[in-house]
């Protein structure tokens, strides 16, 4: 992905990250005294990634009209994944925003554990040794550490598409571009 594409993705990530941080802060607010909601039920509530950016923000950043946003959710072990596929008029400018967060404390892998497995060895900003540039443009490069966003952030991509990852607490956000 070219630098202009990365700039667009980082802009999109900043908008989504700010909104996600607000969502997390709202979730941590204590329930109303008359609320009968149990803590386990509250933990299962999902964050709607389709609401993390507006249609106007999408068009302003991606430069292509938004056709629709499709939400999907799933649980893998002790992690809840919510994602939204934002279909753009130009397929290559479509975006997927996914949020991974813990379902409940049941001893399984946490989102932070999964993050450490994927990015732990790159935390110091080191790239993977042995990458052969002649392997083609579509070969995924080592994740590139991005400072100043969340607890930790990385960009990982090829010339065809890529993803921006942000860790915040025990949740992470993934924003990927490309149809």
C-alpha cells in the first residue's frame, strides 16, 4: 500500500479509535441503580463497529461513496469479535473495522494474549529478518510499529491492501482496506 493509502487508513483509524475510546468509557460507567442488568449480560453486549464512523467521515477519508455497512459478530474461545464491512462504490476503497474484546474471564486467551502472539516480537520496532523483496509485491511485509495511538499500534500490508491494528487495554481494533 502506498503512503497516501496509509495516510487515509491512519486518519480512519484515528476517527474510529477516538470513537472506540468513547464507547469503552461509556461501557465502564456504572449501571443505573434501578438496572436489573447482570455483569455477565453487560460483558456480552457488543460494540457496533458500524457506528464507529459516519458515512460522511468515510466519504471524506476514502473519497468514494459508501454503499452500505454490514455488521457481523462471532465468538472464538473467550474473545468476542464484532466487525463491520463498509462497502464502497470503488471496491478497492472498501473498509472493514473489527473490534476484539473479552467475553468473560473464563481462563481462555484474552485479546491482549492474541495481540502479543501476533505482534509481541515486533514491539521494539524490529522487522522480521529474512524477507526477500523478490518474493513479489503481494508478500506481506513485517508489521510497522506506529507510535502515539492506543497502548500499541501496527500497520501490516502489501501493495494490494493492508490492516491497521490498535491495542487499547484488553481490546484491539483492526481496520483493513481493500475489497
